[in-house]
């Protein structure tokens, strides 16, 4: 059987703030879920982005403690073009979200930038650099 990624789970302290961030990024999330304990949003490639409150996770894992320090896993979204990386980064920062690494041309051939979601998770934006 082929291995297929089904969903990415994010644990959040503030569902409204997290959903606002991911909506600003372009994730299609249905309205009316800002106070829900669990939210699923289907990405264009079929993978589900799931958000759960800390309380929801503690409902089946009472010893759950949110991580601290640097990230161990980052989400990375292909924005399609270097200009789209720059525009999305600027729009998210202008909307009050935390920019972590401003857009730059990475040596591996991509325009790359990093933001932090409201829970401090690393969210990268990238696009292949255009050939001259």
C-alpha cells in the first residue's frame, strides 16, 4: 500500500487567531468555526489541515504539554511565484502576524520566507526562482 499523507494536525491555544492566520494564508476554512474545539480544512491537494484546541487534545491525553523553543516540523506552502511569496509575506505581516525570516533567494533555487503562526509554529512560503 502506498503511503499517503492524510492530515496535518495543529494544536492551538486560540482557535480564532489560528483560523484567522490560516485563512489569511489562503486556506479555505468555513465560517462559524472560530470557537470550535476541532476544525478540518481540506487543502487543494486533498490533505486536511486540522486544528485542535489544547483542551481537545487534553481530553484524550491529559498529560499533553505544548512544545516550547524552536520548531521541529514546519509547514511549507508553495505560493507559485517569487512575487507571490513576497506579497503573501507582506500581507500577513501587515495583518499583524509575525514575520520570522523575510523573503530571500535561497541557494537551493527558491524564494523563501518564514512566518510564525499564533502558536509559534513555523510556516514557510516558497516558490521556484524564475530562470533568466
